[in-house]
C-alpha cells in the first residue's frame, strides 16, 4: 500500500509516541491494542477509523522490514557509518540528501542536543527539535535556515531518530558504547531520610506550605506518610526493603509494579505497628488522615508540587554503638545504576583531589551512580546542594556523621554525609533523566499545627482583657484560627469522606 508523505509523517509520530508510552510505563502493550484503546490521544493526535487500520498495517510492515534487514546485515550495519544507515532509511521514504546537507544537518542536530543538555531541557516532552526551530533558538549558534531547510531537517532528524531507536532495541549491548545511549532514561530512588514540609510566612500569622514547579518530565512517587504525619522505619526493615528491591532489578515506579512495592512496605513491622508516642504530636490528626498513607503520586513537568525538606538524624548515635542498637539509618539511595548529565552552576564544579569523585566526568558533566549509592555521600551533589541553598547556608550545608547502608558490605556503617537537602535541589539535579521515581519513606509533618496553637494562646490572652476590650480581638483571632485549621484539613493529599476511614484505620493500627 502506498502512503502519502503527510500520512507517513503522521504514522511515524504515532509510533514514536507509542515507543515513549511503553518506556514511560515500562509496559509491553501490543501496538494494535495501544491504538484500539486510544492511548495515542494523550499526545494530542487524532485518528479516523480508516487511519487506525492503516497505521497498524504501516507499523507491522515497517517493523517486519526492519527486523529482516537487521538480521541479514547486522554485522555490516554495525561497521558502517551512521550516515549510511540514516541515508538508507531516508531513501525508503523517498527523500534524498546530498553529502553536504547531511553534514550540515548533523552539525545542527549536535548543536540542538548540546543546547538541551546545557539547560537540562532534554526529552521530547520539554523541548522538541521542532520547537527549537520554530522559536529560532538555534540562532545562539549562529545557524541560519530557510523555511525549506527547516522542513527537510525535521524529516532528516525524525528518520534518523527512528533508525537509532530500532537499532538500540535490536542490539542493546553494542549501543552502550555510545555516550548518548548510556545515559539513563529511568531511575528509582529510595528515600530513607527524615522529612518535613516547609512553611513560609507571608504576613504573620498567615503561613503557607512552600511549593515548587516540578523540573522532571515524569515524576512518580510512592509516599508513605500522609501530610501532617510522621513515619517510622526500623533499621532491620530498611535493610529488608533494600534487599527485596535488589532482587527485582527495578528502575522505575509504574502502575504495574507499584502495588507490589506498596505491599512490601505495608508488611514491614515498623509500618504495621507504629505506636511510639512523641511529645507534642497530634495523634488525632494522624488517625484522621491514615487513609492518605502509601499514595502513588504522578506528576508531569511544571506541575506545582510541595518543596519538601530532607535531613539526616540531628543527634546521631556514636560510631561505637552496636549495630543492633542503632535507632535509624539515613540516605537517598539509587535503586538502579544511573548515568546522566548534571546541571550547570554559575561556576564550574571543582575537582578536589581528596574527594571520591571518579564517577564524575568534569569535562562532559556526565555522572554515574552505582546500584544503591547514597547521593548524600557524593561530593558533586554536595557542591550543587551548596549552590542551590547558598541563600540559607552561606558557608555550605554542614556535613554530619551518621548511619547509612553500604551495598558493598550488605550492612550499615558510620559515614560523613550532607546533613540537609530539598526536593527543589534533588529534582533539579536529576532533571536530565526523563523518568524519575522515588519511594519516599520520610515524614510529611509540618509546623502549621504549631501556628494554630500559638493563635489559641493569643486568643486566651485577649479574653483576659475583659469583654469590652478583648471581644473584638477574640473574634478576629477566632477567624484566623478557623481559616488555618481549614487549611490543615484540606491540604491533606486525597482527602476522603469520613465513612471510608474505619476499615483502613483498623488494618494499619496507627
């Protein structure tokens, strides 16, 4: 069947979105099922009934032809230059390029990729080549294109990307030699730090939770604690969870595996039997929000999310403490090996010879974290953390010694770590990775309850002034208390109706 150039472009766009969809959710959905279930509509593409049938036939035909070509000439294709392979792909679509054009377009694409990496703008969901061209951002390199060249370079890039993606799927081991293919598209972190939701004062006593805009293209989080609530994880439970995750070889959270990981945590002793009393803590609030625990939260780029703060134990036990007596362990761990480009700072990263920074390339800014590496030990992340938090810590965030898990010895040890970081710092540091997931076991408590109690004390002091003087002041403060308490109730994630809480509360006994 013959297709028009416009039809081919549309079908290729659908197939590219299908490939991205499978990678994002780590699924292997058949292409015809993906089309019939209308999953492609999330990209804004519309297909008629006849186009659905045509794109399925086009996909099956293109995949079968690619697989047969790769099986016949896999050795020769590996040894040939990328320009020859991309040229054959273009010839099949009836588009030809001169050698001069290919060199010009390759240089243009290289500049585009360099531009995206330098600003953390990687991924088609953020800055596509089409947007880069339409907004004339290529002018920073002194490039100039005619309208005809713009169209031709987009076709060239799409055919080249299609060829590159098929070769990666058919010969993954050899693709790891390429610097671009070695960069991770997914990573999964396990957060074993203490946590809190930041508040800021607009105009006392008006306080707000601190928000940020998500810099990650696809951010998936399994959050253990409900807002306002503290959490608890015994050392043995953290080690057990790490070892269970180690057997799964996971690099992301998605709808297919989040239930399994949720069950891992829900069956830990510390999650089921958390009854430790903490002075000054509002346990009534916790009981009212127990249904909000272990929530799977999915965010896209630029979503407004809470800027959470993470820190290690403020009063650590001494290094001489027996391992079976250690209260807790800290760290932000990469569950899978992860490679990406770190963001730029105002000044270059400093190569301190005494630091253990062999995992970082100071020329390309590419970093590799091995499996279950604790990012709070990383000297490069420390420099970025200091850079982002310099307004609060002019001399840098303090380093403190505390207990953390060491994958190499399958046990815990006493290490010098960054004492504090935030979601804003971490997510911006990881922004080169399109899909970032986190299992967050840290607390979600904040100080708004404290602000309510302060207002109540102030109201009581006004009552002592007598009815004539204090009545008006008491009324004003009562309104402020009501508004703030309402905010405490409505800020909870996924607030449910009262009659849905009973069974869940009994199940978890919190």
